[in-house]
C-alpha cells in the first residue's frame, strides 16, 4: 500500500463484519472510497461464529462484531452502541402494552436466529437469566427475513435496533417495552494482537471511529 502526494491511499481492504453491522458499514466504506478512489474492498458478512473462524484463519485485515471472544488474544476498540430490542407486528396483542414484564413472553411464538449467531446467544442469556422459555416457532439466519416474518405475524423476535428501518418508521413493526430490554450490546473493531495493520487499514479505522460518532438510530423513546 502506498500513499501518494495528496495523501490518498491505494490497495485492498479486507474486512469481516457480523450481520447486524452490514446496515452501516457499507455507507462508511462509501464515504471512505470517495476520498480514496483507488481502494478495493472485500467485505465479508456472516454471523459471529463464522467470523471468529475467519479471524483464527487470519483471512481479513480486521473485524466488526459485538462480543469479542475472550479466549483469543485480541485488540478490541468499542465504537458504537448496538442495542437489541424486542419487536412485534403492530397488530400483536402485546403491541398496546406500556410496560411488559419479561415473564409475559413465556410461551410466546418466537423467531430465533441460527446457532452461531451472537444475537441469538445474547437473547438466550437474557431468557435463561429470567427463566423465560419462549416458543421458538422458526429459526432463521437472516435479520431481514426475521423482520419480514415478524411483520407477517409469525411471532415476535429480538433484533438489533440498526436492522429496523424503514419498517419501524413506517409503523409496520413495533418495539415492545419489555423489561430487561434493550440488551445493551456494542460493536467493536477487532484484530488479532500482534497483527501489523497496513496504512490503509489504519486510515479506514480512523474514518470509521470518527464517522460512526454521528450515526444515529431511532430508539423509539
Ligand atoms: P450475529 O451478530 O447475530 O450476526 O452473529 C452478532 C453481533 O452483533 O456481534
């Protein structure tokens, strides 16, 4: 990677992000590439477990995920909140309630992410802690498909707040005010300790950390 006299960068940026981060990372890549038009990008999107495997295989320059594994020696930088909220269709019986004790979710038809998903693990931990068992009606490996299934009335689910637009704004989807939610997750930029970051990677990380400060999501109050 070489920097030319104007300070623009060349080369290839390889990054792996979890499925929840694909809602904002491409935009930040877009603004970065406007400043550095000679940069090529390989963006890999998958769930937590698959990303950790890529990290172990040293397949990318860096990663964005919410729960950095503690058994790998990593450099981690937190940079953006990723709250997980309970969502339902607007006609769901719970949609009118002002506060919902978590125990009220017992037996509710629920749409769950696939094994290996970090979202799934965070949700399961909260349900286990409160001894709540939902009725998992469907398992799905896609936040988008979960959202459409919730809107279609197949059940409730838990999704990253960042996944909800535009359906939430259009009123098709509601956030249920369930106690113990939102689950307060956050994203981290992560790479293996000792990995030498390229000038290009350093430049993108600076861009990411700066630009993400102004990213805003509607919390629903
Ligand atoms: P995932 O994302 O559910 O796609 O694994 C989890 C995360 O935000 O780290």
